[in-house]
């Protein structure tokens, strides 16, 4: 008995020697008197029982300051789901290193700075705190002695809601200013007094007070008992508005995503998108949050306009439905670190572009005239009367660039003497840079072999780095490529005029003697074929990435065919001409063979046959060009992306059978799934993959009129309920001899060999 009593006393004596924060980890409970210190290490947070969530101090920047917050504790990507606001209610509670958070019985949580001064507390209005609890739901609660809740983080949401959390009527979420700036931003989610959910802007500098850009049914509150009283994020991961009569208005569903196996959160992001995310609980490597399951709204550039990017800016919707902001010509960002604040006039410019709320393709131009802009207009008035309008048509832009470039090429001036064309490094009054040869030589280490990215029909492409750190890709015209000044000029002018997130961006050009070079943005993941046709790298393209790439290419083609200022037929769409950025977003490149149509022009005839064997439709052999030419090439791309094989990689003893023919035979036999790339494993969705094969076969129909438009293609790929026509026998060729047999005597054939290089004899239009 004495021994037992001694052991028990020894146990409790040792227990009191342990750090208070360790004791408080039992079942997530935190005892009154416990404290946390703003520093790195275990003493800076309290964990939930499962260890999924941590409450405490999250380091910022150089670890001299800490955010009082809650975050996911087990995943590699630091994701904060709640943070305390300072007393001003607008800025986050950031504590200097050495600050101490105490749990008291009368005031709850009290934060003191290193000097002992109170800088924040949880404001318990009544009751005595018995303990705190860090729950596995992500909710930190202060409880009384009867386990009743006196205060909880779920009742004071910031920018995120979690499963099991509700937002009461008139409750809000406020986005942060940026990914790392937790000050309240420009967007707010509000459950209105009538029970409708609204997304709106706040604190804009545009003069429009709190305009909404998304809301649920505004008529609901007119029916007694139908008013919404809560926004509920259920424990199963579904989100709905609960009405007074207990009826539900569903907002989101997470079908196929288990809350048991995934972390799920809904966040009002700093760019105004309210999105639902998931992250697997069991993962290997550096897993990240999966692309949003739900977006609100689906097109924020269209719905919100000036509220997204501010005045004098261009709002472009990315493939992931995120807004991207750019400045209009003659303007630069107010704050380069915050591209959403808008743009200011560049006073060094001699011309001003003024457009009021004009929709062009997928871009919204929101140009406002501030005092500074008005000064520019007054200063430039005389000059503008003597110069062509800054709102010149695409044809005028094309003529001016062409004229200035040809004048330069024909002149006897040294190549590096570009003063006659420069306007602060730009051609004329365009944002198109002329690079000196010495700059390009320095950037590419004199075109070093280790900087060579690849080689196509145009010539080699080299990676470079400019003196200011900008990475570039240099496309160098090969003297023996068969392409000349017309192709170079065509690509230069076309790419300059075309602006879309799924088209490669052109920075400028360089001409040195007989050498001609195009300078592009550098895309670190090279081209699609670099991954797709390599058995090792192909494993990096799961089905979700492949489908996203298909969508991006389709959006780029739709822009070229329908929404750009001039209808453009690419004529050389293939895997090697699809470049991938750091997020594997596709960008269509290589416009040397492209053809411009008028918007009313349906097709054209040419005596020059151009393109790449395997991607060319049958009518191209007759010199017929139309948007359906690109649709055929896109169909081939669909089948290549699904199979991971090149179109010309199928052969047997009897005939040469390409991928299109192979896919058709599998489809007839009801064995379409056999087409899929084995490296996909089980990552694909069966119905979606079969639908893509179906669409691909519709795109390669022999009769061009039977092929869908790119607008139809996008609808068919993304709308599961849309019925599809049955494909017929596609147009595919069994050998080069068959292709050449269809060429009339007055036509000249210049097509690529099996190495997928594009060679042309180009006739400018």
C-alpha cells in the first residue's frame, strides 16, 4: 500500500514537471493556465486529438512575426483555415516573436506581447472558462464547466468554412488581400437577411459600392417560411442553405470525394472565387490541394468586370477559371506586387488607348479615366490628331508592323542599330520588342548546345535568360528549313495580334543579317510530345491533367476560330506545337503556317499544301482550308493524348494503319477502352474517357461538314448529358503514296516526313 501510494505520488510529481502544453494535448483539451509562445517548435501550438489541426502561432516571413491561427498540421502545404483579427477588425492578429497566449478562466484567450502588454483577447462576455478544446473538426472552443460553448472559432469565420460549420444569417466570409497578406481583401460572402447567399465586392476604388457578382434565388424570401437562416457545410461535405421551414437549397455536392479520406474546405480566395477544395489524407510525396471541385461564379471576369482587376486593366479567365489581370497598352500596374489593384497611365507614352467596358473574346477591358489619365489625354491631344488612333484595327496594326519590319530588313543599317524603330525598346508604338543580336547571344550563351530545347520545321529553339532575369525561348530560323521571310513575318504579326491564355506569348524578334529569330516566353515543361510519347515522363500525365490539356487546347482553338479579331486557321496543330507551362496548362504555338480569314469566310483554296502528315485532313490534299481543318487535327490530338501514341506509330504486314484507323476499329468492336495509355492506370473516369474517344472520332470524320465546330467540341467534352451523334468511318490514309495520289497537277505538296517537322511553301494572304 505504501509502495503504491509512493508510486502514485511520484507519477503526479513527474506529471507536474511536464510542460503545460503537453498535458493539454490529451483529447485536444487545453487546461486553464496553459500557454503558448510565439516561436517555432511544439510549444507554439495545440493539436486536435487526431493531429489533423493545430491552433497557435504560425510563422510569417523570416519567423520574427507569427499569425494567431488554425491550420492543417499533417499536410506539406501550409494551409491556414482560420486566423484572428486585430481589434480594428480588418488586419490579422500578428504577434512578434516571444509573445505569449494564455488561457484564463475569466477572459478566455489573452495574448500579450513580449513586454507583457495585452494586444488581443477572445472577448468572453459572460461565464467562466473551464477549459479549451481543439476539435478534429478544426474548431477551437472555450467551454464552461458543463461543456457548454462560450466562444469558438467556427462562430468567428475568416475566409474559410469547414465540414460541420455553419454561417448564420447576415454572417460573412472575407477574403484576404493576397496569398500571404491576411488583411481583409476586396471580396465578401454574405448570407443576406432574406436568406440568399451573395458574393460581393467591398472597399473598391472603382466608385461602385459593393456590387454583387453571384447570388442564389432572390425570390425565396418572398414566401413565408422560405427565408434562409443558415449556410450549412455538412459533415458529409455538402453545402446548402437551410430555410426557416427546414427546407434546403443545395449549393455544392462532393460526390465521389469522401470526407473520411479527404480534407475538404471551402474558401473565398483573394481573387474573388468561392471554391471547394479537397486534399487526400493518406498521401505520399508532396501532395497538394486538388483543383477546386466547385467554383462560384464560373466566369468572374464576365460577372464582375472592373471589380476584378480595377481600372485600365484586362481580365482574362485562365483554364482553371481563375482571373488574370494585365494592363492595357499605355498603362502599367499601380502595384506590381498586387496586380488586382488596377493600372496607371504610363506618362512616358505618346499615345493613349481608351476603351469603356468592351468584351473581346474571353478578355474584359475595363478602362477608366483617372485625373492622371486625363492629363495624359490633354498632353497627347495634339499628337493624337496627327497619328493614327490607338484603337487601330487589326489590319492596320498588321500593316504598320509589316511595313516597319520590312523597312528595317531592307535597310543598310547595322543590325544592332534599331533606333529608327525603337520607342523605349518597342516597335513603333506597339509593345513588341526588338532584341539586339548581342543580347540574344548573351542570353543563350552563344546558342550553346546545352540550351537547345528542340528543333522543328522552322529551326532550332534555345532557352535563354535576359540580363534582368527574364527567361525566354529563342526560335531561330534555319536557312535550310524551307521557310523564309513570309513565314517569319506571318508568325510575328499573328502572334502579336492574338492574345489568349492558351496561346504562347511573343515578346519580340531579332534580325541579324540573314538570321531571323522570334523571342517567346519560356515554358519550362517544353512541349506536349515531350511527355506524351515518352514511357517514363508520360506517367506524369494522369487522366485529370490530360483532360485539362484537351480543354485548354480546345479553348485556344475556339478563340482563334471565333473570338479573335481575325478568324485564324492554325493549319499545323500537333503535340509538338502545344507547349506546357509550370502548371501543365497548354499553349498553342508555331503560327508560321497560319491563315487569316474574314469572319464571314467559310473556306479558301490554295495551291500550296502545307501541314504535317498524320494531322492533315483529306480536303487539304485538294487545297481546301477551313476551321474544320483544325478540328480534324484536334481530333487526332485527342486520340494521341488518350493513347500516348503518335498517329503514325501503327504498322502491320498488310498495310500501314494509323492511330485514327486503329481507334475506329476498336470503337466498332466496342473495345474503345483498349485505346487508353497503360500508364494511366486507374486514374481515368471510364465514361469521360470513352466520351473523349467518341468526340475525337467525330472530329476526324471524312466529310469536313460532318465535323463539329470547336464550340460544339467544348460542349460535348464538358456536358455529360449532351447526346452525341454516332461517328462514321473516319478519314485516314494508309500510306504516303495514297496521300500523294490525291494531288492535282497544279498543286505543290510540301508536307513533313515522319519526324513530325512541318515544312511549307507558304503563300501569304
